[in-house]
């Protein structure tokens, strides 16, 4: 599978070549703050599968020092966040399977009760 993501600033884009390992909604406070939304729609892919096609010098990475998995790569010109499901240019056939950190869900968040729910991060 190959798919692309790009910023609103068209000079920055990436390609992901490989399978999506998983897709889930995360309601933890970090994901809500990173995405400025009620939850993040997170894709899990092998980091080796990602190549920057354009604008890599403009890409910055923010990683919390005490968190192994929690990091964001974003365009320094626009602030656009890459590698979230919403950053992809093309529709993908992966459907979110579960809600992570549902115990942290904001009371005003929309919520699909048909998916598996985990109070904490379950991967
Ligand atoms: Zn999260």
C-alpha cells in the first residue's frame, strides 16, 4: 500500500509505503492538544515506511521526553500535523478499530459506541 500526505503548504509532502498496522481514535489529553480536536485519528505504520518527498527541512518533530510513542511531525510554516489519518491526501481502506484512552474523553466529544473501548492506551 502506498499513500501520501501533504501540508496545506504544498511544498511539504511525505509518502508512506507499507501496510497500516492499525488505526484508532485516541482521547488522551496529549492527542487532543496535538490535534486541537476532541480526539486524534492515529495511524500506526512502520517508521521506515515514511519518506519525505518535499520540504523535509521545514518539518519539525515534537516528542515528549518521557513518552516513547508520543511524537508529532509538523510543518514549521503552517503547523500542519503529519501522519495523522486526517493528513492523508487519499482515502484509505483502513477503519479505526477502537478508542484508546476513552477514560480521558472530553464530555463534549462525539463517540462511536460500536468500537472497542480502552480506558488507557492499548496500542
Ligand atoms: Zn493519545
